[in-house]
């Protein structure tokens, strides 16, 4: 069996990817800082201890592995609490150190992995208004953009070691079981849904099923290297996304959340995650021939929420 090592495998996205790859008969290894506390490990998944910053104890697994998927990193928006200086440091270090650990493991492997999938986010581009953003768009200059630049660079050395690398700049994954989406849906379920701030900021979203299918596609496509936006082809403004969500849930769209209240409660986190956005399109993914199951938000939301 082809071995795939996943950092962050026990998280929301890692578990979904594990399901996808297990169905395709890959051997899955999770790296965890606390293997003894990892719950609900799927059958056949191996959990190995790592310290989050080096190849100590697990590096030998990279020898002959088919792929390493780097999803590790402290949550940016969950729980939704302000970013203190200490939390920003943990967010940054957890990502950069994980990438460096992967480089260390690849460097010492006699038989190098075929591919490294490096996580990133659409926050790389910064706030761009209604500008259409492709993989060619330059980086922004706010906290999330600078973080993404460092995050992506952390594993860049594997390319010099002869390993194919694909960087996934991910939008908002839609799934009711985890991530930030349940927080967005809750006000609508309680009949208090509406736009956030001006409502004009774009949401770059992707159905979780397409997210994991895209990663598998990039793992298996030997010509896929470089940056790929993992977003659906049709980003929506916050207001239009909210209206679609309201229709699917059969709830009103009427109660706006003022920007000043969010800034007061969450500070910079509100400004960068909720009140600004990116109109990102998956140009390179589409050009390679990947086909989305859920290209429009309303069909994606109906599937996620299993609404009529």
C-alpha cells in the first residue's frame, strides 16, 4: 500500500482527508503530539508521536512514503477569541515548525516521498475588495498574508531535494461537523441571520468533499506542482452567501451584524477574518481538468445541511 503521512490528521480537515484516502486504499499515518489522547482513530490508521518541530521519532516513516500532507497548525479562528501576541506567536510557530520538520524528514530519507502537499490559505492575498484573484496574484501585507508567506516557505526546501510540492491556498471549507461554518450557520438557525459588516466582502468557499477530492487529485497527478487555490469557482459576497444560506435553511435574512461590534469583541481577528475577504478563483486547478462536484454555493449548502 502507498503510505501517506498526514500532520494534523486528527483534526477536522485531516479526518475528512483520511476518509477519502482510506477509501482509495492508501496506508495512512497520523502524526500527533499526544497519540495516547487521540480519539476515534479510524480502523487501519497508524498514529505516531511527533513534537511538531522536528523529525525525531517519526522521520524514518518518510523513507519510501508516497506523500506527506502538511495540515498542522493551531486554529486561527476557532474558538473565536481575539488574537493576543502570544496566540499569534503560537499560530505562526505551529505552522512554520511543522514545515521545517517535514524538510528534515525528507532530507534524511533515502527514498524520498513522491510529493509534499503544503497547506496555506487564501489569506495569503490580503484584502482585495472585488478584484478577481488567481494563483498569480501577489501576497498581501497583513498578519494573515505574512503568516501564509512564511507557512508556504517552511517546506520549500523539499523541492531542492527533488520532491514535487503542491501548495494549497484554501478558502472556507463547508461542512456542518466542524471548522468555522457551524459558527456562521448558527445565527440563521436561530432566526438572527444577516450580513456581517457591509456584506460586500467576498467569501472564497469550497465544499469539504471537493476539498479532499482536490488534495487526492494533487497527490496523484504527477504534473501538479506549485500553487493551487482550493476554492469553488464561484465566490460570493458575504451578503449573497448569507442569502443562499437563509434560503436553504428557510430562515429570514434580516439581522445585520455591525462591524464596530465585531471589532470591539474580536479586534484584528474580526477585521481580517470576517470584515474583509478575497474573491479567489481556482484557475490552476480548473486548468488541470479537476471537476468540482459543488460549483455553486446553494447546491453545496443544501448538501452540507441536507435541507430540502
